[in-house]
């Protein structure tokens, strides 16, 4: 048995030697033109790698700082922009696309380019997308191409989160009513933000503001804040994610404006919805209902108003930003990295 094994082993070695010898002879006999062609291809590949590696200038400013270049006091798209230095929607800069591409490259080096085709395409041609969009839908910061477009979404688009929010309607309402009692003591209690409107008053109480938790406010609404952690599609880790209570007083009109991106859908849970209140997105009007969620794409031109009387009281909704259902999991992870607060 051992003799047969030795013979087989010797035969294997002879075969290996013949294979190596044949390979060496093939290299010696290789045509000069083929060698030159391969060498040229290698030179081109090295040049390409060098070009890609140096095409983004340094040093880089942060995404947030690049978005602060515009005059926040002006009017854009008919919307009065706020003066907050933290607002990603209210300012823009041509250097933003370079920074976004750098962030995408950094993400791909750490993780993978797999599934990044649509994001890469969007960043590469962002200027063309934003400038050539029809006036009905024009996100002002980032447009992800090839997403289905519609002003309103059905409840089934994010069924789990919609049902969870509606089941906790009374919990959120109770915490709002406790908060709202403070308005009897002063004009604008701590934690509330006054927004620009041509008429009336629009105030918001943020739990999450552009991807950043507001601890003092969250402590005042602990059950609502915990609820956010149970939502499967809540955007909580990038600058496009918000969660707040939004209050419109009677006689308030919000000027038509666009949201910053189409990667999210905005969810309004009606807490107090008197008659005479309406939301108009892409020219299509809808009314809120207490205890029910209304989903819409705020990258469409939209407005809201409250035409009721003082006796009707304010219109109140709990607003939370959810992922667009057609943004894939890998894309969500990459977008969280690219648009991380402070990046």
C-alpha cells in the first residue's frame, strides 16, 4: 500500500514540474505586443487610482458648516428662512457636493461600495438634479435619484410605525397638554421654538432636531421619547431626522416651501385637529384627524394653515421623520454616515 502511494506521489511531482516548466516557457514565448498592452493597461490603472484619490481638495469643512453659507435672512422659494446657525435646510454652499463625495468614499473604505450606486449617482450629479427638478418637487439639500415620487403615502408605507404611533396617541397627547399649560405663564416657555410665518403663530417643541436629541425637552416628554426608540424606520442618526410637537394657532398660514431631501417621509400624528385646518402638498389638500397618521413627502412644495376661530384652539400634531420605504438598508446606513450631525 505504501509503495503504491510513493509511486502516485512521485507521479504528482513530475506533473507539477511539467506544469511549471510549461508556464515558464509560455512567458518566454509571449508576444511582445501583448506584454506592451498589459504594461499600458497597468499604467492606466495606476493613473486612474491616483486621479480618483486626489480629486477631492483638502482641507474639508464639515457638512453642517458648508450648509451655512447662504443668507438666512432672505427669502428662497417663498419661504422665510430661520436664523439658526444649526439649520441644515436654511443655508447651502457649492462645496457641499465635494464634502458629500468625500464622506461617501470614507464610508466605502470602511465598509463597502456594494449598494452605493444610487447614492454615488446622486452626489455626482446633485447640482443637475436640484436645478432641473420641476417646481412641484425640489428638495433643497440632497436628492436621491430613482425613488418613487408622490406627495402623499398610504399608511401601509410604514405600517408598523404608523400603528405604533396611533396606539400611543393618548400618551403623546397627555404629555403635550402638560407642556402646553406653561403657555399661560409666559409667551414662549423654555424649550419651544417660534417659527417664521406671514401671519399667526407656529411653535415647535423638538425632541430630536436635525439628528440631535434635545435632552431637556426629552426629559419633559419621557414616554414620547421612549416611543421613538421603538419605531423601526425613524431617522434618528442624521441631519434629516426630526421629531417634534408642532402647534399652529388660529389664523396661521405657513408659506409654501420645500423640505431638504426626498429620502424621508414626514409623519404627522393628529393630536388636536379643529375644523378649518389643512395641509397642501404638491397642490393636493388633506386634513388631519385626531389619533390618525398622515404621511407625506415634504420635498414637494407644501403649506399648512389654520383658518379656524380662537374658540377652536390650536392645531397640534406630533411630527416624526421616517425613512422613505424605497431607500434600502445599505443606503440608510451610508446616508446616516454621510449626513451624521457635525460631520
